[in-house]
C-alpha cells in the first residue's frame, strides 16, 4: 500500500490526488455504509472496474451488462434502474480531475439481520469509487513483468463461479500475497485440473509462433472485457487466435505471454516461476497487438 501511495504521488506530477465516492447517489463525506451490509459481512456483492479515456468510461455498456449478469448469477436484484446507475457514474466522473480515471462500481445485496439468508437484505447499496489513475509505470510495458504460478486454485465453476465478478476475492488476495512474497508482479492461478485460468485481476494469453491463445471460459475464469475485445479485433485484423486449455508446461514453452485487463490493457510477461518466456523480453506479437488495441480504443472514442 505504501508503495502504491508513493507511486500515485509521483506519477500525478502536481495533479492533486482526487477521489470521489458516491454512495446511493450521494457524493458527500457524511455518506456511509452500515457495518451490517452483506458486502462487508460476506462479500455478498458484485462489482465492475473500468477506465475512462478523455473522461469517457470505456465500453461502459459491456461492463454494465457484465454487472447485471453477475447479479443475476447470484440472484441479486437491483433497486435502481440502469439509467440511474449511469447518471451516478457520470456524476462521479464529472467531479474528478484528469482525463484518465479509475471507476469502480460496487453493488451489495444490502444490510439486514446477521444471517446468511439473502432475503434478510433490505435494499442494495450502490457505491461508485472514482479516482485519478496516473499512467502505469512504462517499465511494465517496455521491460515486461515476472509472474509466478500459485498453489492457490481458482474456484471451480460449481463453487463461487469465477465468471461472476463478485466481492469474493480472498483466493486471489492470497495468490497475490504469494506473488509479492516471491517478489513477482502477480500470480497466475490454475483450476482443479491443473490448467491455467487467469491472473488475480487479469486474463492470460500466450503466443505460439504467430498464434494467440487464451484459456476458454470453461476453464473457470472471468470473461474479461479486454479479453473479449481482443478476441474480436485480433480476428478482424486477420490474426490467428484461439481459446484452448493451457497447461503450465505449455505456457512456459510459449514464445510470448501477456496479461490483459481494462486498466492495464496489455502487459508483457517475460518470466513465470523464474523461467524466461521466449527470449525473456516483451515479444513482437504482444507489442503489435497492443498497438492494434490502442488504435481500437482511439477509434471507439470518436464514435
Ligand atoms: C479475476 C479477473 N480476471 C480478469 C480480469 C480482466 O477483466 P477486464 O478485461 O474486464 O478488466 C479482471 C479484472 O479485474 C479480474 O478481476
């Protein structure tokens, strides 16, 4: 945390750190959430994170569709309309300085008696956190990052389905803790069959020759919006792309590897468990896909 704080101060270059929090539509320092909220007590919540480019939340519709899908999967109904939600998000964005903002939307099942029965909840709590997001360190993109494969498994789809973006991230927190202990950037998680699923907050890809491969949703992972976008634009650009199960051995023998997420876009992975991937430097296919992605972002903003 201390490191992140320092990075924020440095990277903002004089821009005041600004954070805006909306709770049930109220942007007010007195707005609060009850300690009896089920999101706090049980992780009984769903959430989304997107990034704004020029103050426009990127692929907001896709993120909101996933938020509603996540809620449906855990039988959570929203007590507000999609229009009200968008209005609250836009209010947060307007109040923030800077063009590049991190937007986190959290919907909890609400507060109620302390018992697991979901019907104990009264009314959703809707929290939107917006903050200026400085550019990430250029070294991530130019030099790449090192990962580990953690012993902590991603849940089976029959447990808390990893395809649901819920407030239950404790497995991922433990995986990240292991990565930090081993001085790695982040951890890659396997499923119970021993195949790659994803990073703690990102999807994982490999390049074999000129072929891009990412694990299928069936492996038990979050259907990332960036992953979906890349599958689409890679095909449109006549790149060979496929969803296949990937074993740790296959990943380590790949020519290139990278992770994807809405805020990080595409980050080259140069080693896994201290084993260099390909030449141990960011690969040409990863870099060219990132260029294509950036172009897609710019073109989408013009629409
Ligand atoms: C577990 C997990 N996988 C993948 C992703 C990447 O998803 P997206 O591309 O929608 O940001 C995230 C994002 O936070 C995540 O938490």
